[in-house]
């Protein structure tokens, strides 16, 4: 099977990599009423050692200490710390909220889908999509992407269509591709008019096609006759996962329009 080439630029960053730099767009309403469900267990009851120390550090009066604690907890991959991170989403400091949102996605990424903390995370992250800080909204989307949270699709479509920040809209497109729910296809197709994010939208549509969405498949194949390079590349991403004479014919057609086909053919290692 051929390997995808260009989407590495859109891959999720490693856990604990949120920047200490000032978030883009200062928050005028830093504190959001988000907290862990009361039914969730007290994380401190089941933790010990350095992990317990980090959870307690989330209560520090120093916002930098809270930020670094959240980053470290995200790297731990321990889903037992999720309730503490959920509470940290209500931090008045946007740096700490950003780190907590990223960490929450990291610790729950491989957790069982029926884990109570995942449902609480969905509710809390949904609220963060309305945060006035750009970096917080971005990391909330990132968490939904890690969790492959299908319930978030309508919320992400709303962000894709209406968020005032281009990077946030683009990350919503990427997340929709990671979740790969067919219901997002029409919104992604409409979002192609956002030239600044056309690459990410193209990736997302290709992800839908690879997941079996017939409308997305037809759209990408038709895109081979388009002059928009981003969509031609998206078609290549889809064709790179396929095989057969018809696919080879399509790739040769791409070769006449863009060097993308050369990259895909070389990655495949086949002599055509």
C-alpha cells in the first residue's frame, strides 16, 4: 500500500508541547464554567508519588506551575488524572487552560470509550470551543481530534463555518478528517472557498474517501480535472491508498498536471 506523503504537516503534535508563549488573542473572559462531573472519582485517592504531586500542583497559586503540571500530566498518559485536568479547564489563566485541554486529549486518547471521564471531557471541551482565547479553542479541537469524538462533529462544523480565526477553522477541518464522519462532507466541500485552509480541507475530504464515503470519493476523482492544486493533492492522498488499472490511469493523469503524482509513485516503489 502506498504511504501518505504530505499530511505530516498537519499531524497532531506530541503531548506536552503546547507553547509557553503568549496565546494568540488575549482572553477577555478567561474563566469558563467547566468542571469535572461530580460522579467522577477523586483522582488523588488513587494516585501516589510524582503523579500525585503533579495533580496537587494544579492547585498552585503560580499559573506557570499549573501550566507545567498539566503538560507533565499529559505526557503521563494516565487516564486517572483526567478529573483533575477537567477541573483545570476552568483555570483563569489561558496558558494553563491551553495546556490542560491538550493534556486531557492525550491522557484519554487510548482510554475505553465508555470511561466516564470521556463523557465529561466531551461536555467540557465543547464549552472551550467558545473560549475567547484562540489557543484554548485550538487545543480543544486538538483534543476532540485525538479522541475521535463523533459527537463533536456538529460543533466542529460550526467552528469550521464561523470561527473568526483562520488557524482554528483549519484545525477544525483537520479534526473532521481525523474523525472521518460522512456527515461532515458537505461542510468540508463548502469550506474549500477558504483558500488559507484549502490544504487541510483537502486532507479531510481525502480521509473521508479513504474511510469509504462514496460522495467524497467521487468528489476527489472529479478534482483531478480541477486547477486547484490543493484538491489535486487531496485526490492523490486518496488514490495513494487504492490500487488497480483505473487508479494507475488517474495517477498518470495527475502526472500531467503536478509533480504530486511523481512523489506518490516513488513512494509506492512500483515501476509504471
